[in-house]
C-alpha cells in the first residue's frame, strides 16, 4: 500500500512538472524561447488569476517555475528554429 501511495504521488509530480511550458506551447505553438517561464510569472502576478483561485495559484506557479525553466531550456533549439527571426512571439496570455 505504501508503494502505491508513493507511486501515485510520484506520477502526479512527474505529470505536472513543467506544465507551464506545455500549456504555453499548446496555446501558442513553439515560437518563443522561455514562454513557459513567462506564463508562470504571468499567472503568479496577474490579479484576476489570483482572485479567481483564492491565491492558490501562486504557490503552484512558483513550484512549477524551475520545471518550466528546465523544459524551456531543453526545447530552446526548436523554439529558436521555429521562429526563424520572424518574431512570432505572442508574449501576451489571455
């Protein structure tokens, strides 16, 4: 039973790590370098998001920030190749 509990917790931790990066790529495509980090910072500082989640979003965004940084660093080459200098970075999340 203890193994099952740790397995579920580990699976949840792996599945949410870097989710800001995956959400940003899903919304906008792989055009911007470090867009997952930018999304995490936006979520943690947007007053409407904070009010809507009763402040619960702040610790989640802060916990996700280093994972998004790593995921964005690993995909940096594809983001730079996808942009080809055309500056298609939306940089605004709604």
